[in-house]
C-alpha cells in the first residue's frame, strides 16, 4: 500500500476516531486502527467491541491500494506533531513507513484478519434526522445520564419515537432531562420494541461529528446495534440492555408556582452562590417571594453567600434547596434567553422548562 494524505484531513479524522480506541484492553488489536483504500478514498476504522466508527477520507492520492492495521496512538502522535501538508503512508508486508518532507517513521503493523469487523454505511436507514437537531437533542439530555451505574439502563439515553417526534431522555436517579427532536420522516414503529437505549459514549461521539446542521443522519438497526451514518462518518454501537425507569411518573403536572428567569443571570447567580458551599452544606437555597429570588449558601467553617435577583412571582413564598452543579449543568445547555422554573414544595423536585421541547427535573436537597 502507498497513499498520500492531506495532513489536516487525516488529523481531523484521527481526532474523532481515536476517541473510540480503548486505553486499556486485554486485546492489543483494539488499540489499533484499520486503514483500507478504495477506488478514490480511504476508510479508517476503530472499535472497542461496543462502539465502532468508520471515517472516509477523500483528500488522498492512492498510488498503491492496500489494507493495514497499525497502533492508533503512534499514528495519531506522528500526524499531530507533523508540520507537513502531505503525509505518505506505505506498507510492505507488516512494516509500515510514515514519511513527511524531513521525517521517516517505521511502525510494525498487525494482522489485518485479526481486526474485528466494523459495520459500514450499508442500506438506507430506517429514518433520518438532521444532524443539527440530533446534536441539540444530545447536548440537552446526555449531561443528565449516569456516569457509572449498576443499573445499566441509566448509562444511556432513552430514544422514543412518536410519529414525527423523538424523545431523548436521560437520568442518573437524581435528575432527569427530556428533549424533543423533530424527525424528518415518519419513524413510527421503526425503533426495536418502540424504544431503545443508546450508550452515552455513542452520543458523545455523534455530538462531535462535524458537518452542516441540515446534513442528514441515517439511522438503521442491525440485530442489537444502531448504525448512524452522516456524510463520511459511520458510527455503530451496541444498544444498552435493561429497563429504563418510567420517567413519566416523576414529571410533576400539578405545580402552580412558576417564575420566568433570565438564563444568563440565573447561571451567574448560581455560580456565585455556590462559591462558599461545600460537601457539608450540600447545596444552595432558592428563596422565592413576590418580587425577589434569593440564592444563598452557608458553610459552617467558611461563611455564607447571598445573591439577590428581582423577579415577578405570584405564587406562595417558597424555600427549596438544590445541588448547584445540577443547576449549572442545565443552564449551560439552555440556549434561550429565559426559562421557566416551577416548584411545588421543599420536598418535591423542581422543574425547568425551555420552550416546548425541553424539560428538566431535579430532586431537592435538605439544607
């Protein structure tokens, strides 16, 4: 094999594809990339056996087609440090050379037959969603998913499709985010068993895919896998097994106390009020009255903080405590200038709404 790559195009692809490569694994082949040349393009793929990715690079000059497997970290490091516009990769048997204008590296490759199969684009998807819409849905839900949980279903995002709406829901048991994505073609009945749970790692990977907001993402299902295709990128992933909580049961629908707040001002107030909070103080207190919302925190060995915000509130006076990080996380992803905060009583969860397509439930803390 002998191929010349545009270095910037190769580096951009490697930046995304190496995020799939495991840092530790009992199978060294999984720490490698497979590079396969086609007629006028090159495909690079990686997998950790749960998530796989194929990226096609068009900015290439193929002198001699071929198929090689080489260590991902070595190739990524060489390309990242290179100052050349063009990088040449050539292989003879299991020896691979990487050349620049003034550099020459030799790497020993692996047996191509040992590299696991990674699904490609394949047939047309079961339905399509615009990349911008899907990424917005990811960004407004994935932050609420559990980082590590013995309840495996909480380590992913629930997808549910109803006509031309797809609901993306994530929870870690203490908060829940639900985002509505408008699908571009009817997908009724296309999801296995009506709902699926997609791993958060897969969602983070898809969120990093570049392209125009109106670029279409084709989605199809193969056995217990989801395959997402967008442009030159194909991501495949096992689905999460398990039962996702019945989230509808925990979304309050009987709250009368609500207030419209500025997203930017509230984020600033929460950040400042949390500066003196610690593990002992657990959170910050929100005190609602007719014309004022007070954010406060108190730590026995540190002191206390109070931030005042003018509001128009017609409900009953209310004090409720929240984990400040849970508020900061959601306020960072709300793009609208303002949002609605709904509260019931100090023992019940708070509700944050932004338009018709986003709702966030956060459990209170005792202060």
